[in-house]
C-alpha cells in the first residue's frame, strides 16, 4: 500500500453573507432558528473542517448590502478560527429602519469583485516579495485563477 501525500496551500476564503431583514425570519419547521442562524451554522462547520485539514487558511466576511453592493469587512480576515467565528456570530439581520429606500435593487455581482480588489492587490504584493505564483488574478473587473 502506497502512502499518499497531499500538499496544502493557504487559502483566503471569503463568505458573502446577506443580512437583510428577511434573514431574521424563522426557518419553517424550526421555530428557534433564523435563516441567518442556519448560515452561521454552515459557515462554522465549513471553517472548522478546513482548519482540521490545514491550519494556515484565512477567512473573511463580505457583507451583502441592501443597496445591491458588497462590502468586505477587513477586520474579519484572520487565520484564527475562533476570532473569525466570533465575527460570524456577531452578524445580525439588518433592521428595517436602515434599509435604503431602493431596497428592491438587484444585487450587483460585480461589486463582489470590487470588494475583494484590495485583498487581491495585497496578496499579489506578498507573492512578489516571496517570489510565489499568483493564486488569484484581477483584470478588467474579472476575478480569475491563472492557467498553469
């Protein structure tokens, strides 16, 4: 029997989480769990699984806003699972009084690319310093993985 060796590389994983008021509604059949609670549980399970595989992964939150844009929460980016999961648990559904009057605005997926631009630039600068290959590319508003 041959041993299989896996090579792991640190990943930065960003969770785009919607916190509109509807996320505070109970999940049908689960009176004590809101939609946001279910999302928090799924994120927690995923993060803990990834950390068991490789400790160097980083995680962050992109908050989907009511005006159809995405906002990277830079203070949430960390490789410490406990700190990150504390940020996840702090998320609350938006209250109706902070909804922008155009709450029916369609979500702009391009705003996700805009939200991660600073992070991609930072990653590229670090890679240049260390002479490593690009993991992510941001070109003309498109986020992609370069070909090998």
